[in-house]
C-alpha cells in the first residue's frame, strides 16, 4: 500500500512538470500574419519559470526571447542566442524585425499555468 501511495505521488509530480500542448504555442512562417522575424520556418513558444519565454525550433534548438529568459539562461549552454535566427529589417538599416508578438503570446502561457 505504501509503495502504491509513493508511486501515485511521484506520478503526480512528474505530470505537473511534463509539457503539454496547452503549454506551448506553435507558429509557422506560412500562417503568421505580419512580418516573420526568424530565419526558420516554424517555432514553438513556451514559458518556463514565472515569465521566461523561450522559442524551440524544429531542430530542437532553444532560444531565450525575453530579458527574463536571457538572464535565467545566461550560463546555460543548451540555450542558443536568438541572434542566430533573428532577421534584419530590410526597411530600416541596422534594425531587426520585432518578435514582440511572440513574447506577448508566451506571457499568456505563463499566466495560464
């Protein structure tokens, strides 16, 4: 009986931490309304911690999108620099295309956790 109880508790804890479809938002260049800011054709946005917003690409690379995520992952070699996939804005020399919408959408995931 004791082992069943411990197994149930462990299963509950693991299920709380396992990502689900509602914990991520998937975006594709093809379906995105507006100017696509990334050099990859699709990304998955998710929230970690309280307000850290990350993007995961189809190849599994993870990028910190907001300041909270960049600070939290500063020394984490598994998180890549978003500059690798962030496109220049061809209309304005020296500027990048904004990805603020992706951060905003990611924050809705944080709020719904």
